[in-house]
């Protein structure tokens, strides 16, 4: 039996254990759909973030902050396998190398598409960029809503969790850190 078939069979069993009839018309293809969905939502385990970043490194004399902000992400918490929905701000200060801008959101997706806790995902993004690009500093801030808090448990709708990971100059230099926080907290112009 293939892994896909095993996964579908496990999902069928879960549906059955919840008291549903897996042979009911509306549920006939549900195990297959859920299996495909879960494989997509966890594809980050199969992707090497350093490989993504390494393929798009370019020599540059720029030594000023590069910021990609408001990167939307969707993940699932490892405790309840319920959605985490949010946005990420990533900045780094080059030290002879810059990375293609599209690679930063891809790195966010690599780590978001794993069973996660927000705090760990924040650290993983920062460390992958630090280790691969070797900039003078990296800053990552994640704002997210956790459906495990909203749909069950404390049921607090619209509560937001914020986590950060600061490396290098963002940790040691107050002016650099302040500039980063000011930039991510400035509203986006309406003509964008």
C-alpha cells in the first residue's frame, strides 16, 4: 500500500470514529481530498530552504536594510492541527550579498508548510536567512491568528500573537531595530 493510500485510509478511519458514514455521498471523496490538502499544507518538510536561498544570491555593495513586509502565510499548529493565519515581516542588512526578493516569501512558505508553533517558525526563518546569506543582521516579526484559540479552547476571536527573532545588528543596534519596527508599523500607501 502506498503512503497516499495509507493516509486516505487513516482519514477514513478518523471520519468513521467521529460518527460519520464514510460511504455517504458527500464524504465519498473526502479522504482523498483531505490527503491531498494535507500533503500540500505540509510540503515544507520536503524543501531545503538553504537551497532556495543559495540559488539566488547576488554580489552587491548595498549595505542598507532590505525589508519584505506583509508576507501572508497559512500554517497549522502542531498541537491541534488547526490553521494559523498571519503575516510575516523579514528584513536583513546585506554584507556583500543580496538574495532575490521572491525567495524571502518562499522561505516563509517552506516553514509555514510544516506542523508548527509560531515561535519556532519565526526562529527558523531568521536562522535560515542568517546561515545562508550571512548578512550583518536579520529581523523577523510574525503576527498571527491561531484557530486553536479561536475555534476551541479559550475561543477568543481576533486575538493576535506576535513573535520576533532578531539577529546581528537588529539585536545589538537600537537605531537599526527602531528603523525596522518603524518601517513595519508604517501603513502601506493606498496607491499600492
